[in-house]
């Protein structure tokens, strides 16, 4: 195969990696439909992929991963900076030279018997100022087809790169060489102790080994667009955040842009595609996971979505919770670890209806019946809780017409949050940017299925929902937010904190989903200074229950939702103080000031 580029650095790197990993052949990817169809046909042939019913789910495929390879592995994710302090206390760290020696040992001959694919991709519209070019080398055809949807893979990327353009090298291997004649596994991968998701932010380099799943393997997403980009952005004066971006338009046509950070599997995709219940107000989606933001010439902060698709959590996605996500994966989609029904469609738990035919093939590739119990009498789930759909953003019926505008959209509102079944009220507003940064930095959540290796923790502080994705010291991360506030001055977005998830026993108190638009509208009204708010020790909150007007929502429930339990908050502040102490002298002074102010307000 001829080499479709003259970029010297790229050619030399591909040669160097091929010499180390010894693939059977090198395949340069062009992102074409022909390439997609060819790889899918090959994977159907080997049994790795299942072609879904063309009438029900056109041009769509299902995969089952190995049961040991179902989510990101935070315990095997590394930020390898020269000093441990620069990676900070929230990241795993190994000296970069030492890590490279270990990983070179693993990479040696690791692609034997497999092709190595070269995937040139752009995060952000190709050629835009804010876009970044990456090249992923991988021995996984599953990665290639997913990258087609999630990033922009095309020969045009090589054109933009030219002979001496810069790119971010992303090396990936499933870590499972094939001896001659050896039968391949359905989902090749390496055991957990050999998995490494390594980042070298000082040289914009990514090395991933041993996992074929999601963020471990589709290196444009968490590895490039968050970990490497957050470090690069800090050096260059922009930000990479774990945020959805949406446009909320009022009946008069005024547009507000909201960016919201929640940890993985806390409903970013649902909020991004929300069906507003407020008459005349409508939501359009710009992104569901990642925002890159830069101050514009007018002094406001502009955001783009660097991705081209959604890698959304399947379970819980239904006509009720997120019809727009369902529409996005109604064709041209890839499903991983869901149930394949008898008539070759897909199903997952809480899809809103029973599994057609009563069962199918479950995520472990076994025959499965809905309602089936295991030896302990627990119901066997058909889909893995972190099962995913890979869908094209352009198929989302409410995708914003400006979602690919290289200039981005000006952000009016930041929202932080997490899953808390108690204590945290439905919504509160920061008094100013600095308190907002405190809210973001002390955001906390009960763990979700996206991070299964966290063990039995009940609550996790997750600053800016970026704990697993910060490419540098978390204390410096907070400082970067304070600095951005200073730069933006009175053009800075207003900051809010939300929690949709308070429970009364098993019942969620707030109905959530579409009704969350009421909360977003309140935020927009606050931006306009149209509504009053009450000052409380933790921030500003809506007056009475104006937010629930026209809704059948009991006053007692509203009171519970909005209660500021001072004792509980005093305890939370102490926990936050202890958490923050781990940043030592990298903790910004402004954070300590905010802690003290909050303590004083709580009395
Ligand atoms: O697997 S991913 O890292 O892409 C999804 C997530 O955990 O947010
Ligand atoms: Mn995410």
C-alpha cells in the first residue's frame, strides 16, 4: 500500500512503531464508507461483530467485549510527567522514562499476526483554528470503525497536516499477538495487570496497551481531548472540560449557551438532548461529553465540541428519558455489550419496554431470558451497566445547526453537579466566579458504572468531573479556573450547581428529564436579572416554588429538594477541606478563602 502522506515525522513514527510491534501489514485509513463496510464485513466474518436487522436498525452492528474489558480502568491510567508533583495527587504517576521502558517491553511484537491501522483524525472541524490533529496507530478494527463515528477520520486530515505539520501521536494495541495458525479471541485484550493507559503531556504523546474498550482505546476522546488537551490548553490559554454543550432558545428567539460538567454516567447525554417542558423554550445539542473553550475577541468564552459522535450509556436510554439519543442510534450505529434480540435488534435494561421475544444473546454472548435469576436469586442483566451506543452526532434530530461552527458558541452559563441521593439541593447559584470555582472543585458524586474499579466508596469528590481526566496537578487545575475568571472579568459565565438525584427511599423526588428545563430556564432568567433569588449560606436559590408552576408537584417535596441542611453542609465542608488538603502547596489560596467564607456563612 502506498503511503498517502509526505509528513516526515508521521512516516518516521509509523516506521518506528511498526519495527517495535511487528504487525503483519500496515493499513492507512481514509475514513471512507468503503473502509467502514469492509472492516465490518471482516469482523462479522470472524464473529467479533453481529450485523443487526437491516429493516429495524439499518447499517448497524453489535459487539460484545471480553467480560474483563468493559470500562475505563482508572487504576491503570497514568499521567507521566517529569515530576510526580506535576501529575498531582489525583493521578497515577510513573516516571516517563521508566514507563516507556516497561511499555516498550509490552509493545515488542504485540501486533504480530494483526494489521496495524493508521488513523489520521481531527478533533474539531478539520482545518479549524481550535481543532487538533491526532494519528492513532491501532491493531483493533473495532477502534477504527468507532473512530470513524467519534472523530473526523479522513485523507483531508493528512492534507491539512502537510509535509511538516504537527500531530498528536496516539499508540494503541489490544496487547494480544497471534501466533501463526492461532485462532483469535472474539475480543482480544490483555489481563488487567498488563493494561496501561499512559499519557506524556509534556510531549503530547499517548500510549495505550491491553484494552479495546471505550476511552481506553478510542484515543481521540478522553486521552487526547481531555487529558492531553487540558495540559496543552493550560499552556496555550484555553480549556478542555468534561462538559456537554447545549443551546437553550427562549420564545423570543434569544439563545443561551450552557456548558455542564457531570461525572461519567450521570446524565450528560440526557441533559444535552433534553426535551423542554417549558412552553416555547427549546434545547439544541452541541456536544454531550467534551467542551474546548477559548476566550474570543469580544472577551467572552467560546466553546466547541471536538467530537463527531456520541459514546452514550445504553441502559436507561428510552423514549421517555432520551428519545433524541434513541433516534441518533436508529441507524449507522455501533452497540457494545447490549442484548441482541432474536430478530437481531438491540435491547437493554430500562429501555422502556420488555425485551422483544423475551430474551436473546446477552452482553457475555450467552443465551439469555429476561427475568432470569442467578444462583443467589438476583436478576441477571442482559446488558452491561456500562454498555454503550456509538452514534453519529449529525443523526441527532435536535443537533444545533451551529454545532460544527469552528468559532464555537459563547457560553453564558456553567453548571456543575453529580449524583447525590441526599444533602445537595436541586439547584443553587454561586455568588461570584470564585465561589463557582469552589463549587466545581468540590463537586462530588456517588460512583457510577463508568468507573467500576473504584471499589466500595460511597462518595467521591470529583473536581470539575475531571478527576479521571486531568492531565496535570489538580491544584493547578483549580488555579487555571481562577485565572480564566480574571481574564474574562464581567464577561465570565454565571456558575450554578445542580443535583437531579435526591431520593426519598427508592423514589427520586424530582422527576428530572424534560422537567430539568425548568431549572435551566431559571438560570437564564437569573442571567437576565429577571427573577429574584434567596441568599442562603451555600448560594442563591429560587424563591418559593415558582419553578414548579403548572406542575403537579407537592410543596413538601419542593421543601425537601431545596432544603439547606446546615449540619450536613458543615460536615461536607470538613470533608471538602480534608480532600483539598491533599493538594498541599498547589492548592490555590483562593480555594482556602472560599472554604473559610463558606464556613463563616454556615455559622
Ligand atoms: O469509555 S469512555 O471513557 O469513553 C466513557 C466514560 O467513561 O465517560
Ligand atoms: Mn464522559
